[in-house]
């Protein structure tokens, strides 16, 4: 089974300009990977890339502005990674948002925005990336789900539906790669509350919240496992 050291890999992180995605990008760049961070906010992407490259001491983090809700832009992003860097080895579906609406308050606009961002966009990215990974003989897909993908919360039903859907979609992809024999693993990270406001490494712990650095450490760990090992749904909580 083909292996590839992390410092030879190309990773794509959606929602990579802030919070969890930015922490992922920093951890991967520190390990020597080339990283493309992508979102709609080009200024935040550029700021994050400048800071991460300065910390890494090399230009390893690159930016790409796109809208994850648009199929053509998802496909163009995947093509860009391959054309620019020669491969796409790690796809991290991290784009996500929530619209607080109870069941009685759900609007079509709110529901569609959440489902398109959190679930449909991930589907289009996987659809574009998976055949390339399979042909290349190597790949990892990491989905950032949530405990809201396992437990219902009355104030965010659309968010819960999107994260449950992401887990179901990931299971179908996992079954597909088993049946086709592709050397592609599918991981789901399912955190509880994550502190995306206090992200500095020396920030004091926020009770009940996972620091983004621990999300990044979890990512590095699962990617470092032998290819024969897959951790399917990884629950991450603060003590």
C-alpha cells in the first residue's frame, strides 16, 4: 500500500482563514506539507497565509478564494491544487456555519445556506477529488463534523441535519473506497464546543471548550497512522 511522508503531501483546507481551519493549516505547514487554504474571504486568507508562512519560515501556505456552495468553483479549486502542485493528497472539509432557528422558525434561506455550505459543498469537493486520489494511489479525506452530527439541539436543527448528513455521506464514501480498493481513507472529526475566538497558543483554557491547537494535534495524529488504520468518527471534548 502506497505511503507518502507528510512533507511531500499537498493539503486543501476549506474554511482555512480562521479558527480550526487556520490551526489545521499551521500544523500541516509546520510538518512540511504544502497547504492551500480556501474560503470566500480573500483578505482573511491572505492574512492567515502571511502569518503561517512567517512562522514556518517558508512559503508553504497558499490561498484560493472560492464559494463552497458553487459546484463549478469546488471543481476549479481541486483542479488548481493538482495543476499548481502536482497532486491533492489531503482534503479537509472544514467550511461550516450555523443559522440559529428553531424548528418553528426555520426559513428556506437559512436551511439552504447551512446545508449547501456544510454538506453539499463537501460532497462536490469529494466528488472532484476522490477520482484523482484513487488514480494517484493515495489520499486522505477529513470531514469536520460535530457532536451536533450525533445529538440534536433545538436551536440549530439545520446545523444538526447538515452534520448528521456529513457523517452519512462519509460512510458511503468509505464503503465506496472499500469496494473499489482505493488507497483513500475517510476520517470524521466530531468535536464538542471549540474555542475559535481565543486561538493563540498561549491562550488560557476556556472551560468546556476545545482549543484549536488540540484539534490540529488530532489531525496530525490521524494522518500519521499506518495506512491500514482508519479511525472513523473521532469524538473530541474538553475535560
